[in-house]
């Protein structure tokens, strides 16, 4: 299952890089399956508990909603990150957000180089979320001592 959702995330990230948008129709099937898994099995697709998945979802919304409200992040990027958090659970979502922050910083530097004069140029955050998600799937929990608290 991890490989399937990893490929799904990378495809959405690549689509965002190419078109600067995250299609809702690409998020909806996984969201429905993830919610059904939580309801039926009491565990997420990647093994997170219901409480952990919902806490991860809440953290992502709390952290990304201000960026969306200020126009610094697209709604699709925030929804994509929320879907990823629902899959990972709280502890692994914190890891993903840390890795995403690093990836977004590097992406911002590249974007400044490419679009130096255009202040309205927006970079595709979903690509950074997808890379961080796949790194989290491949490397496992990076903040293990901290995530044990959750």
C-alpha cells in the first residue's frame, strides 16, 4: 500500500509542478478510501490509529490554513497535505512537515532564481509535500523520540 500511495503522491506533485494546481478529483478517491479504512478497520491505510490520523489532519489544517487565508498557499496544496496527514497520523505528519519545510526552502531559492522579477509567481508546494511524504515512507519516523509522545 505504501508504494501505491507514494506513486499517487508523486504523480500529484508532478502535476502540480507542471500545471500549478492540484485537482480535487485526484484527491477524492484516496480520501474516500482512507476514511473508509479508518471507519471499518479502526486504522488508516498506513497503520495510523483513528485518533492519530485525525490529530495529524488537525495539525495540518492549523498550520496551513493561515497561509491559505493570506494567499501564500493554494487550497489544493492544503487539501493535498491534509490527505497525506490522514494517511500518516500525527507523529509521521510532524516529520513530513519538517521535511516539507526544508524542501520548500530549497524550492523557494530555486524559484527566486528562475522568477526573480515576478513577485506573483507561485511555486508548487504539492511537489514538496509529495517528496517529503515519500521520504517519510522510505526512511520511517525521523523524530522517533519526539513522536513517541503522541
